[in-house]
C-alpha cells in the first residue's frame, strides 16, 4: 500500500488503547480515553517545499478536531495537519 499525504499533512497509524491497567483491572470501552498517539507512516511537504521534520517510525502526540480517520487493508490510519502534531516522543 502506498499512501502519500499531500501538502502539510502527516499519515499516522494510531496507537492501540489498552484494555487493562498495569494493576490488572479491565477498562470498559465507555471509560477508555482516546489517546492521540501514533506512529508516522508518511509525510507531505511544507509550503516552502521543505520536508516535514518527522521520520517514518517516529511516535508523536497529536491534537486537532479535523483529523481524517480511515481503514485500509485491515489497518487503521489517521491523516493530521502538521500543525496539529504536538510532540515527538523519545523511546
């Protein structure tokens, strides 16, 4: 599969939320928080033609309300605007 974001957008694969706490308590679907964390799959370009300063495989936190979520080949993806990337997480 080859999806290339256009403009100042980033294609992410969202991180799955946990079904259980570290202490072993199961979390019902209604109580799960939507953690906006994902792994960079592909990036577009900045308006001036420069590359977006993220690399494939980076883990990021993102915000925003106009994110586009979709499923392709059984995998979940989200496209976010570059300005909605809040932080890169070091691992």
